[in-house]
C-alpha cells in the first residue's frame, strides 16, 4: 500500500535519486527498486578487513556488499594486523577508519576490538548484523560456522573489479613495490664462516623465498643483505646468472674499505639470488668451493607442504649471538653431517629423516653458539615443539629471536589450527 502510494507520488527522476541514496545504484526498474527497499534497506550488512592501502577493489567490494542493505565495516586494529599478518600497517587504524567512513557506500565503520582472524566478533556482538559478506579469498569454514551459530546470512562475493577498471589487491600492490626474495637456511648455518669451516668443511643448505609475508628486520631472513640489494635494484633482481649475481652481491656487501672486521656469510647472498633449493660447500674460505641446485617441482612442493614459520620478537639491538661460542672439530663435523643427512632426506622426500636431520643441524648450531637461544626464544620452542604434528624446529639465521621455523606433518592443516603460522613459497625462477 505504502509502496504503491510512493510510486504515485514520485516521478522517475526522484526514484532514481532515492535508489542512489539507498545505495541501490544499479537498479532502475521501479518494481525491482521497491522489492529491494522492502528486503534490504532495513537489513544490517557487515564486512570486515584490514583495508590498508585502500584501493578501487575495496570500494567495489563495499558497493557490492551495500546492495544487501546498510553497510557497516569492521577494521582490523594495528595490533591485530601486526600479530596476525606479521607486519606494521602502512596507515594507522584511525586514518584507515577515516578513509573507510568517507566512502559513500558505508553507513558506519568501527575498529574491531578482538584479535586474530576472528577479531570482528566483538563488533558483530554489539552490531547484530543480518548479513555477513566476504570476498571469496576471505571466506573460511570458521566464519561460515560462526554466522550459522548466530543466525547471520553468509554471503561470498567473487572478487571482480568495477567496470572498466583493473583488478586490485593489497598484496599485489605491496609485491609490486618490492618483489625481492629473501632466504631461509635449512641446515649447516655458520659453516659459511671460515672460523667455523676451518675445523671441518661442509655444506650449507638454503632456499630462496617469495616475499608473501612482511620480511621483518633482525629476524634471521638475511634482511641486511636484502637491504643492500635494494640500494642497487629496489624492486626485483636482474635477469642474470644467479651464482654470478650472488657473488656480486657478496662483494658489494663486504666492501674491502669496511674497517669493522665483520664479513657477512656468503649463504645470505646465495640464498636470496639462487632460485629453488641450493647447497654450497665451504672449506675455510668465505666463498664456497662448489654448488648443487635442485629445482625439481616435486621436491620444492614437498618442502612447502612441511615447512612454515612462527613470528617471534626480533633480535634485540646490541644482542650478541656469538658470545660464549664453543667451536670444536667434533661439533663442526656434527653440523656438517646433519646438513648431509638433511639434503639426502629432502632428495628422497623422506619426512621423518628430514625432521631428524633438520633438528640435528639446529642442535649442532646451538651447541657451538648457545647465545642463539635468548630472550623469548625458549618459550616459543617449548610451546610449539609440544604441539601435535610438529616434528622439528629451528631459528633461521643467527638466532636470538625473529622466526621459529617448524617442520610439520601438513602445513595447511597446521595453519588452520594455528592462524599465526606463515606458509612458505619457494621461488622457482
């Protein structure tokens, strides 16, 4: 009755304006418009996300979500993003809140008070939305179950750009800014220093990683070498022979005019520049005598199925990981043997043998450099080593904090149970 009276009262232009004010911008038919007014205007629609590096994809998502009713947005706090995504935001939460609130499709926005992947729960509990909208890549069984338990309609949207625009994502924008890889050492760490390999020669095993996560400073992922590379190639590595490139980087980083007496290990440059999996042999020299590479897809995929990282506190400024070092021939030979065993296990895709060798390599490192474990490190080891499905663990680089690398039965299942886990992507080329 009311709708019929409104049809008589308003002309077509007025109806078009009314639909626009109600965020029903694509509806021009009066009957269709009236149906949406009845069905959606009174509904509360909720979406949640970081909305850092705000772009056209976010705006289009808001537009599509607003067609289900009045749109309310939950925004991840700075603390939550740091904890869950392992990097600081580009824009602080109040600035992100201001930008999101300024978008015409948004009725109101809030900073989520919760934490982790479900940080929006307190927002939902006071807002009581009728509809929860997510992008296809933001959908999860946990969110769906939560909505079912609270009587909330769960809607999954396809990630589509606005007409005439290019698809955008925050990850693409970040990666487009700097796509330089980082490195993870798997076994034999410290053998690339002559004061270690002088006791016994051996291999160091590294793999080059795609930066799918924020590469934090002072965390064992060779950020100092990576920052050196940025001075020459800020965005990506040049297309040239990776072994030659790694030697150029090593020489550039270790300027002969430096007078501090510190020479960075060659494994950092090699691990970054050489794609896939690589081992390099050291015998009382800074540069390795020989290389062996593996780019077998079955091997690399197998490693990705079993390796992930947990972010810890960064290594503290002034912290010395070489204090109290105790290097002996026996200990170095143990380290070298563990690296040999690790490589053989990887080539055979022998999970249990790999786990044993991985852990043996770390134990050998700590026996020589006990200061690798300090600060928060032991508490993280105690926590994660006791979890089901965790077979081995180590810290990348020199230790003292940063990340804890885990060997697990299945990365996907482990990450579902522990959202803080960071899956790894090995660089193929």
